[in-house]
């Protein structure tokens, strides 16, 4: 019963998420995490109001929150997180000129 929530700042609108990106994340959960593809639920949200560090408007972020049922080993959670980070880095290239991008992935459990 995984839930994925992807947030990205509006100054990355030239490279928005696509269903293909979310499907790639679903397949990652299936192959690395042993999670049934049919149980994956994902959404993305453009963040229109944000502050990074001292508030430089050229700062940007992408954050993926991945939650799935408890019981997976720490090694599996780390592998899923690293795989997701690589998918996001690939998708959000090239970074718009003058934009400083930070990409993070948070992996957690739900009950």
C-alpha cells in the first residue's frame, strides 16, 4: 500500500514530473521492494510558495516522500531510496539555467 508524494518548486516547471516518472518509481518499488505494482499510489504537487536557505528565488527543490507498509529491511529501504534519488536526478536534468536544485528522498513506514 505504498504512497508516494512528489513536491517540486514552481521554478522547475520546465521539467515537471510525468506519469512515466511515477510509473518508473512504481516499478522500482516492485523490483527492489517486493511491492505489488497494483498497490502503488502516487501524486505530484507543484509548490508555488517556498523558501530555501536565505530565500534566494533561484533556489529550487524536489522532495519525494515514500511510505510503505512496515516490515521491509533497512537495506531494502535504503536501496529503494537510492534508486528513487537516481530516477529523480535523471528526470530533472537539465536544471534550468541559474537555478540551484536540491533533490531529497524520504523513505518511511506506514501501518
